[in-house]
C-alpha cells in the first residue's frame, strides 16, 4: 500500500485548504510560444488542466498530504475521477484510491490527496477536512445545523475565522457568542490567503487561539498553482497510524485536536491582488480566455 510508504518519512507536511482551480491556459509540460502565449503563461495561468499537473506541482514542494477543497462543487471528485486517474497513470504515476484519500507515487515519492470542504454557513465560512468521497455538507444553513452533519469524525476548522469581508466572513468574526462558538470547532486557521482583511485578521486568530487554548493550524487557502507548498502543518510520523486510510485520517485529526503539531506559515504575497486585476484587464482587452 502506498499509504504505508508514507510512514518511512520522519515528518509529514499537511495542507488542509487548497482550492486548485481548473482552467490552465497552457498544459503544465508545454513551453510558451510567441508573445501572446508568454503573457498567458506568466500572468494568466491560474489553474490546472489535469490531475497530473497538480501532482507534478506538489512533487516540487515539501507537501506530503494536500487536501483539495470543494466549495459548493465536487472539485475533489472531479480531479480524482477515473478519467483523471488514467491520465496520471499514463504520465508515470502509480495510483491507489480509497474512500478518504487518493495516493500517487512517482520517482519513489508518495503524495496523498485528501478532501475538505469550505462551507458558507449563514454565520460565515467553516472548513471540514478528512471527508469521505462523495459526501457533501449543506450550504447556507445555520452553523449549528452544518456542524451536526459532521458525523464521520471530520475535522472542524474555523477557516479565516475573524475575517469580516462580505462573502468571505469567518464564523468568529460575526459570532454573537464567541465563547460558545469557539468550543464547537476543533481548530482555528491562520490563513495564508493574499487578501488584506485575512492578513489583519490573522493577528486576532493568533491572540484568541492562545486565549481560548484552541489549536492553531496554518493553511494556504491556495487559488493559484504557485500557492501550493507555501504554508503547511508539520506532523511527526511516529504519532500517526498507517494501518488503514481511515486510521490515518483519524490520527491526523487527533493530532490536531491535541495540538500535537507545528506549522510553517508563509502568506501569499499581496501582489497577487494586482496580478488578479491585471489578469481580468488583459483578458477583456485581448480575449486570452476562449
């Protein structure tokens, strides 16, 4: 089993929050040709065209377990579909798929892809990690009702919890009873997203994680290929269980709940905001997207 081969590592680096958009304008293996293609590659490539592209990118980082985050969609299931797995195998990857993880091996390196879901509740966003394939949490419901759907020991994370930006609010920033709401989650998230409100809110999450003695994880919240591997959580392999993927998932969750991990935090740079604006402008002018 590929899962057992992960146990040979002294430490595992885990990122619970990555959106991994599709829509890469150039295949990951192609070199840009001509001025227009070079501009596309440099400025507009914001997603992936295949699971192989995702795996190739992860291979270049220190990340061992990457959770693909659904958001009112089935992104994890789409990226790990039979069709995508076949393409990955054609590109030299050995694949093993289970109910909680998809494992890939190439050049003696094993990567695990897990599933998480960012859920917009009526109070703000919540992140659930370690979700069984094809399970989906409800959108736009009260926080309490959504939390009750976590019946399979999923990890309950308050992602960017103190952000108050409309449409991206965290559940703590809008809470009317913070003392009670913070008891309902397993961990708070220090978010690596480039948005300025998240960066300012990160100071709060550090303060309140100490005050409430709540585990603080760090996630990329990545929306761009280059975001992978910037921020992650570090677990001692000896503290994890490798006998089955369910036991592996549960041992990661247990380590988080017991604050038995460290993290590496490197936020996505603020220039990405300007990159995004430039991308939209150039596309309107030159119709790079078809």
